[in-house]
C-alpha cells in the first residue's frame, strides 16, 4: 500500500470515529457501517427513511462552513490532512446538536 493510500485510510478512520462519537454525544443513532471504501464515507441516520435528518444536518454543516453531500459519498484526498479533518469535526458538532434539537434524539 502506498503512502497516499495509508494517509487516506488513517484520515477516513479519524473522520468515521469523530462523527460516530459526535452522534453518540447528542444521542442520534447511526445505521452502522456503509459498504463504501473508507476513503468514500457517507453518514446516514437510523430511522430517517425520507432523509429529513441528514438533509437538515448537511444544511447545518454548510452554515458552519463544512460542505458535505447529504446522500452521496464524500471524497477524501491527500489534500485533506488531520488538521482539516479535526476542524471539520469540530464544526459538525454544532450541526449534530441542531439536528437533535429539531428532530429529537434517538
């Protein structure tokens, strides 16, 4: 495995763990692992068949300066570094709280 692939795997792991922890802190359940490669993450909420929660979350993320597609895989690259991922996770924390407040926990 080349250096770029190793970097992407590590960053994808940081992003996955960070979003999972943030969801747990505000009691928003995730459906579990997706079938996508780690470099192409996608976050969907459990019990969200019409995608209302994930659409609200994506809009809230954008208000906080993080642009994530609500229902399509995201694309990580070696242009993303750990500091960028950490900053994105810090900004998405408020978006998770907004979704919880608007749609309820659990």
